[in-house]
């Protein structure tokens, strides 16, 4: 098994004729993802890497019935593209786009709730069920099947962690990037129970960062509900208060969302926290014994 996606997931790429959409469509196809259609208004009838292009999501859905969509649309137009996908019945939307206006993100999340759909991101690297399906922009070579689930707020950190795990002989079941914006769709608390119920996942790596309260919320959920071991790494140990660290959501404000508060909450919930990336694979191995 895997969570959210599997080898049968049929993927739509919105913005497939753009540079990023075209480039990453090729990488997803190389990984084995079933990319069945693309959408670029005004460019219907074209073919990109063997994938047919439609003018609208509705036309793509009618012809090829995709299950999920990935968004490579510029920020000012992203809301309309996502709303089009929701209105067409797509239930999983992966939003790679960053710098979407805050009020647009609020409208997107309300609409997704109304349609009963899941949003991964915005500002996410995507998600991958290793060896089965990749909907995202992560480097293919590190995502090999194994027993570790990974859920992360950071793209490059998760790439490094997955590579370190693989070098230690540990592959991954599913890897999910939540996104680095202040407002994102799925959260740690949404993903953790899916891993807990997935028989292929034996342990979970949680990659957090300073800012917000997502890690503290996760700690409360872990303490109350998780039966599988969770190992964590929190980025931003040395970041000063009031200074944003890369992501829009990674900022310590009014003393909240500090590295220390997150580590203390997770350790109180029984989570082993790695204070250096190099220590994490060994902690995972210990948890699997």
C-alpha cells in the first residue's frame, strides 16, 4: 500500500506547456507516473512528451478521467486554475506554485473543503509513493521503496534526509511535502494517521521548521493516537526571532514557534528528535528494532 497516491493514479498537469510544467512532466514520466493529460488554455491539441494537451480541465477530465492534478501555474493565476480543477471533480491537487497571494490561498482552502478535496501545498515539492507514482519536482533517484514514511515542510531538507536514509539502507514508502507557506492544505495531523494505517510504513520521519504551531499540533496528535515510532528533525535552530528563514511560514513571531518549543513538545510526546541531519538515520534504525 501507500498513502494518497499509488501506481494507478492518473495525473493531470496544469501548465504543461510552460518550461517548468514541461520539464517536470518528463521527469514524472521517467519515474513511471501515469501522466495522462495536460492543460494549457489556447494550446489544446498539442502533445508534450507524448501527453495530450487540452484547453480546459473539464475537457481533460471528460476524455481521460485524471484522479489528481499538479499545478505549474504562475501565482496570480493559480487560484483560478485550482478552482477549475476542483469544479471538475479532481480530489487531490498538488500546488507547486509559490507566492500565491494570501487571500487567494484562503479562498482555495475554503473551496477545497466545500468540494471534499485535498490540497498539498502551495509551495510544495509534491509527494511520491516510492517506485509507484511521483507528483512533484523532487529528484527521482533517491525515492526507492522501503518502510519509512516522510512528511516535511521543507523540500531540500527532505531530499537530503531521504538520500541519507537510502545511503543507510532505508527506502521510503511515501514522502509528502506539506509546503512552506503560512497557509497550506494538508498538515502533519492530516498525514500522520494515514501513515499509521499504512501497513508498508513502519516508522515516520517528521521534518519541521521554526514558525507556526504545526509541530506542536503534531506532538499532541502523536501522544494521543500514533502507534508507530516518529523521529523528527526541526530546521532553524540558529534563526533569530523576527527574521524569516526561507519559507513564508518559517518565522518566530512574538516568541512563538521557536526551535526549543517544538523540540520540547515533540520529545514530551515520545518523539526522538535528531539535532543534526547525520544523526537521523541511526535514530530511525533504533526505532525499527
